[in-house]
């Protein structure tokens, strides 16, 4: 994700959080305020007796952690190969050694596939959370662009 897109997303979340806070104040909702957009959604969802946003958010975070854990061995292996080849033994045929030992490339390939699948699932959950569940939460709360006029 590019810097511009990430910055734009942060501004959007900030604007949405501001809208939620104005809605809470205007409607005198007995809901705790939070500086975190996601936590604010948790509190509002709890107010209406649901947990869909929270459950999906937690699932998304678990998938993110698992994908990071599955990618870590691949990263370590690549770093070891680069360090060994560059500074320890420049004449050692690292790639020939890996090709002659199938476990050294089969396991990382499997982990890479798992990481890609988990990353794709994370993206699906993220899209569902912010483009389906959040708008539905706003609809249930009757949240609109709130102004203090």
C-alpha cells in the first residue's frame, strides 16, 4: 500500500471518527468515546447489542499475525543465504545446496503459499469490515453527516 493511499485512508478514518463522535453527542448516546476509530465502532456496536464489527476485526488481526509468523521463516532463510553468500563464504554455491536439499525449498514454498492465502483472506476481511459491516453499523445507528448548526 502506497504512502499516499495510506495517508488518505488515515484521513478518512479520522473524518469518520469525527462523524461518530458528533453523532454520539447530538443524540446523547451513553457510549464511551475513543480516539481509535475501531474501538469507537466496538463501543457503538456494543450499544446496539451486536458484535459483528468486533468479531471480524479480531479475526482480521489473528489472520495478520498468523501470516506474519508464516512469513518469518522465509525471511530468516533469505537473510541467512544472503549473509552467508556475501560475507562468510563467497565461493559456496548456496543455490546448488538448496536445490540438492528439497526440504530447503519445499517448506518455504509451502509457507509462501500459506502466507499469500492468508494475506488474501486478510484483504477480504478488511474489505468486508470497512465496506460492508461499518456502513451497516452506521445505517443501524442512523448516522449521517452530523453538523452542529
